[in-house]
C-alpha cells in the first residue's frame, strides 16, 4: 500500500512539476509579449499569431497667438493611418487653460478629438503655449504622425485672431 502511495505521490509531484512548468512558461509568455496560439484542423500546421505592440504616449498641443492674448481656442487632433485611441485629456501650462478642456466625446469614436477651451479672465497667455496634453494608446509598431487643425482662436472680445497650432509627442518622463 505504501508503495502505491509513493508511486501516486511521485506521479502527483511529476504532474505538479509539469503544471508548474506550464504556468511558468505561460507567465513568461505574458511578460515578454502577448502570443496567441490559433489551432487549426488536426492535419494542418499550428499557427502562431503575435498580437500588435501596445504602448502609451502623451501628445502636447500648442497654440501660438503671437502678441495677442489668447482667450479661446478650438482644434481637432487626428493621427491618420495609425491605430491610436485617446485615453485621457489634460489642460495646459498657463493657469487660464490649466483645467482639462472641453471635448467632443462623439468625435473620440471616430479616431479624432475636437477640443475647445475659453477663459474670460484678465491673465491670458500670449505667444506659444501648451494648451492641452492628450494621452493616447498606440497599437502596432508605427510611430503616429499627429495632425492638429486649429478651427478658431479668439481674443478677449470674442473676435477671431491670427494663431497657429502644433502637436508633438511629449518627452519621455513628462507623460503625466
């Protein structure tokens, strides 16, 4: 009886050891990249599919109003041809635009975002200022080219002003 128990315990230990190796292998696979195994018919070869790389970045949007105080703006940000999802929106550097700006949630479902903000205070920025930081999730190895289109910029009297907008990826370590 003891011999049977020892054989069963040894068999269990081997089984548990094999299970431990499977778990370790699976965890290693997760740690070093997601790999999905797709099993086809028994008479065909196994196919290994590698999921696209997923990473996060922050995109800074700047509006340059020259010498005129910037009281309001609206822009649209896209990343044509890239698999980018917007996951967060922050305000800018100047106190007038430090709060997260307004955005169109419906536009988010169309791989773009329309963002706007205004301030009626006296302390308004002039020149080039970061007005928003957009956090994005990027799928795939392609580096997105961000396109920002400034729809309008306005002064304190609500009149349109000459201004330009640019977008750039925030330096690493500044993604918050």
